[in-house]
C-alpha cells in the first residue's frame, strides 16, 4: 500500500488529522501490525458512529409515527 493512497482513504472516511498522523507514523516506521491494530480500532469507532446514527434514525421514525397518529 502506498502512504498517499492510505492517507487519501482515511480522509475520505472522515478520519481526523490526528488519526491520519498516527496511521502515518506506524506506516512510515514499518510497524505494520500496529498499523493494522490501529486501523481496526478506527473501524470500531466508525461502527459505533453508525450505531449511534441508527439509534437517531429509530428515534426520528418513532416521532414520525407518533405525529402521524395525531393527525388520524
């Protein structure tokens, strides 16, 4: 993997500058197992964000259903 490609992907994923810097340090120092571990942690963070977004959508659906029942 090329460093610029990895950083580009991380940017597209919405990673912070700090996250990109940490990944870059692992990559440049050849600590690939640490890089993989760190990327997996970042993946878990994204999954947590996805679950939080799903909870928000579920709450919004609840409010929509409640409002629709009020108009019937």
